């Protein structure tokens, strides 16, 4: 196992997009496990062949659809990301932006329970890359982040952690990235 931790001078979502660009191409099929307001889905749709975008909130799907209205290469799935590996037999990567819909209902957040379930099924499938932006600034987010770190350590996979320099250390979101 090898862990590489990098600190960068950019916003976390920009760092995530930079890293995604290094691992996708125009033929890629990528899953956005948490479409939210659609910023990541839009970014992916511009660069890859097809995007599958999940969210449990209809409001999120509606926002994302509006933002990506000029793109026909997106399939929206109004359901939990727990079903990714059964819904989509072949993909090149999966991205997660954990937490709740910015500007939306904070009670509808990704949870430790579903995140564990989904990551275990992805691990069984052993396919493509996984990128997760995790937010330890709220209770459930901290639990998710701790679980991901422990889970990765147990799998013996090599993985990267990327953080930025300018957010307070305790609250700072971080990126986990690994490839099967
Ligand atoms: C931080 S937001 C995502 C931001 C988004 N990637 C963007 O670019 O705007 C997290 C989203 O995850 C969704 N979510 C929560 N639990 C989920 C689950 N089990 N499966 C899929 N989406 C979920 C929330 O409804 C919320 O919209």
C-alpha cells in the first residue's frame, strides 16, 4: 500500500477536476454518484462520452438537468448511488461529492451507511477509478471521511489524498483518489 498526500493552492473542486482530467478521455463512461446542482456532471459531460448521474433528491436532478440542458450524453437516475454496480455493468470511473445539496435540504445528506454499502460494492467490482470529495466539517461527513481512510487502509490499495492549503485543517475537505 502507498499513500501520497498532496497540499495544493486551489479550491477543492478545481483540484478534483484537474485530477479527473488526468484520468478520462473522450470515450470514457463516468458515473457522478451525487449530481447535486450539476457542476461536476456538466464538467464531465463536456469531456467524456457518457455520464450517469445519480441523486436521491428530485430537486437536485432538476437543477442538474437545467445546468446541463445543452448536453445529450447524460443519463439521470433518481435513486441512491448504492445501485451503481448493478445498474451500470461497465464504467471507467466514479466520482462522489459527499454531503448535502448546497442551498438545499441539509437533512438529505450522504450517510455513512450508504457510503459504506456503495464503496464495498464498487470494491468488489474492481473497475475504473474512484474519486471522492469528503467534508469533515459536519458530523456525518467526519464519519464518512474516517471510514474511507480506514477502508482504504484495510484494502491495501494505493491511494492519494489531496487537500488545499487555505482551509482550516479540521474542517478542510479532502479528495481521496484510487484506481483498480
Ligand atoms: C455536495 S452535493 C453534490 C454536489 C454536486 N456534485 C455538484 O457539482 O453540484 C451531494 C448530493 O448528494 C446527494 N445524495 C445524498 N445521498 C445520496 C445517495 N445515497 N445517492 C445519491 N445521491 C445522494 C444529495 O441529495 C446532494 O444533492
